């Protein structure tokens, strides 16, 4: 199993993606996925590779918006999975999907704070009194955070916007921020590294997750099998255990 670090340039992707085999000589299946899917898709990588000897699942986790832009620019992905409908829509509108995307999960927001809650965050209303961070509004988690704050009638702004939910959560884990608006699943995955404060359902936002095979996938058959795993019973069990909601 090999994971590609997030944030690489499209130019590098276009060069490295010309060949259909990984460094190990195995067939490479390239997955682009929203950073909030890191833990779940890593688990599914292990399962898929065990069921497909000779296949190397190579995953890139990044903001959905960034991944969509990379695919439409020609980056050689086989599958793309996003944390919103808008991002997958960009790929579909560019005629870069082999079929219509499939919704496979949902996610909601939570407030993550460092262990012990040193900023004494009590809820959404108290964010105006502390140093908090959120995803950039161009990313699905950032757009959801902005909508949630508006729903709650809170006008406070983050001290900084970050590229995706993984980097947002990292700021909280390191103690550099009193709080961060993240996905419930990321707060769960962080375990004891953060404490979690629930957001009332009336203010919260439900993000739908979509997946699809890229039109020019070099491993189209394997890509379809990956999509079937994610949307099937085994994949759904992994996702729901991680805190994702049903599609």
C-alpha cells in the first residue's frame, strides 16, 4: 500500500501518471479522495489490495475542490471521491466521468478543541470569544462551516483559513488554535488528541459525498471495482464505523 502526499502539482502528476505501474512493478490504481476520507479509504486500500494481488492502490487526499481542478486539468486519476456535490459536478460538467457520480455517504460538522478545552469553548456561540480555525471557504468543509455559522447567527471569523479539514484539525491538535470547525468523522479519528463539542442539528450542515470513475482512467475496470467496494456493504460498514452517515 502506498499513499501519495497531498498538495502535489498537476504537472508532476501528468509526468508520473503516464505509466500504469507503480514503483513496485504492480498495477497502479490511482484514487483521488477528499482528505476527510483518509482513515476510511486507507482501511479499504488494505482490503482491496488483499483481494487484488498485484494491484497497488495509490491514494491522494486533498481538498475536493483542488482534486476536481486537477482531474479537469488532466491529472491521471482513476477514481475521484469528493465531500460535496459541487466539486464532483465540476468533473462531470467537464465530461471527465465515465458515468454519473454515486452518492455514498454523508458527513456533518463538529467543533474540535485541544484536550481539556483550554479555551473554554461551550458551543458555536462562544467561537466569537476564542481563536478558532476553519477550512478555506472554497473547500467543502469551509463552505459548510460558513453556512453553519450563518445558521447559528454567529458572525465570528476564523483567525486563519486552511486548505482542508486535515490541516484544520492539525492546528487544533498542536494547540495552535482554541478550536476548529471540522467534520465529525475527523474528530472521531483524532481520538484523544482532541475533545469534541457537538453542533445542534438545527445549525449543522449535512455534506453529501460522491464517487465516480474518471472517464480516461487507465485502470477503468479496477476503478469500477473500487467504486463498487466503497458503495457496497463492506465499504459502507467501514464508513459508518468511522462516523459517516448513510447516503
